[in-house]
C-alpha cells in the first residue's frame, strides 16, 4: 500500500518558471490537501479538495493553482515561481468522515532562485 | 478564530529524561486534538489524538490529555530515547474540519 506519493522530491526553479507538483493517493480518500512548511511557521494550508471536481482555498493560496479531476490525484501548479515560494510542500489526504486524521506524503523540497 | 500555540524549540534532552512539550489552543466548539511527529527527511505521521475533553491519547510511550478547562494538550513521555529525536506538531481539527497546526517543536535527544 503506497499511501500518499509526491513527486518530485527535490526541484530547483528560476524565478518566473512554472512547474507542477504531483500528488497521488491509493486509499480512496475523498479529502486531499496541500501544505507548505516553513521554519518557525509550522504547516500552512494552501488548497484543499473534498472530492473530484471540488477545490477550495486555504490560508495561503496566492501563486498556486490546483485541480481535482480524479479521486486519486491532486496536482499543485506554480504558474510563475517566486523566491517566496521556496519551501517544503506536503500533500495529505483523509476520508471525508472522522476526526481529521491526515496521511502525509514525504514532501517536495522546492527552491526558487 | 482557531489557533494552536506550542512551546518554542529546540528542546535538547539526555536519554531517559522526562519530556514535556506544551501546547495550548484557541477554538470554538469542541475540536479534536492531535500530535503529529516528523522524523528527519520524512512527512508527518500521527502520533496520538483525543476527540473530547478529558480523553487521553497515547502511543509509543507518549501521552497527552485533552484539558478543556485550560485549553491545553501537552505532550509527555517518561523516558525519551535517541530515536525520539524529531519535530513534534500539535494540531486541532474543529469538528472534522481543516487541520490547523502549531509551529512545531524540535526535540533532540543526546546519548
């Protein structure tokens, strides 16, 4: 059982470049989300989705786009990368019911020069 | 609004020492409370949880009690090991909603 899989694990971009962070889960979870982790700031929610075709903004959505065409996949797109987006990104999923326990991927470290 | 505040790190302890990491929260209603742990180079994983007042969550020797009167969920372990070195995150979920994290506390345990 793979759980939540993120790719790539590491990426270096130049300012203005675009890229997509991939996230896939094989647990048939309805809820998926993206967080960024920065020193001293914990994890902050970027975008989330409660099911295929439904997405919503989190705490820090600016500069990021998401889509949810299938239950399994939830890609995060950076259309024009900025140095402020240098961070570690985590994808997480859970069932729609229950008490909020999340299952996390291993993270993607992004550096924007 | 909903928020979580943790004690600042890093916390450095010797093996077999007693551990407390403080966590307090602000929330409306009756949130569920969690401790997540992040080992070096890995994603977060659930350590323990409590879903109502006075519940005690426990796992791998760690414990935390949901104290509504003091709005706290402090993490404790009686005897830490080197393998417990990690970053610990307190979090709350307001009645099944989005998870809100504290800033994390780094623990380093020396032999």
